[in-house]
C-alpha cells in the first residue's frame, strides 16, 4: 500500500504442500505488513493466473489482472468495485497518480480503464507487447517496457507516442 502498512497477496492454501501450481490462486488477501493479520480478502471469484496486484494511490482499492480479467476491489472490506474482461494476455498494470485511470499492458499495447468504473477509455497507446508500465508523477505520460526490448513513452491523454526506441538509442543518457 502507499503508506507501507498493507500487502496484497494472491495465494492458494495448497502452495506449501506442493499441490498447487503458480497461477492457481484462489484468494486475494490484504495483510498487515507488521503482524501478517488479515485485513480483508477479495469477496468475489479470483481470476485465474493472477500476474499483478497494485494498490491505488490513495490505498483504498487494489487492482488485479489475470487471464483476461482486470478487477478492482475495496482494500478495507474486500468488496469488488468492478471487473472487466479483456481478451488476450495481460501483464503489467499501473494506476495514474490521481487514481482516475488504470493502465494495463497487453501483447498488443495498453488498455486505459477508468479507475472508478472500469470503462475503457479511447486513445490507448499501441506498443509491441507490454510487460511493465509506469505513469509519470503528473499523470501526463505512460512509460512501457516492451517485449521487443524497447522502452516507449506515450501521452496519457491522446495515446500518441512521445519518443521512440530510435530516439532513446541516440540520446546521451
């Protein structure tokens, strides 16, 4: 969580015994970092093959992605706020600093979802397979780590690419 007091974890009770495989999570819990006590657990069906969990900037929500489902639930009580099914392999996710948007990385680019309702926003950036995402502090840019080994920056509002791999490789950084 942003304040460092809570941890979101996807788990299966049979991991320790070896009878569960990675991706078999059947619950998502929010735990106290100091004691390990459970604050809450997601109260709905957990998507298969959970890849990423992330707290919203205000710490009130947790986003999770796995096997085409993106869900957001209440970090204090576990109630599901929204769920969206997106076809394909979804990977990284990042909240905008104001919590109004969730960027989700995909094999074909980035989906921008409304952080409150889960509706898909237009003008999503297109990139060649996205594995990691980050939003700038001001929320104006999205930076994507792509499967082709490049890093690309996009305007969060329009989806336009701001700089390309060729520009990055010729810089003095």
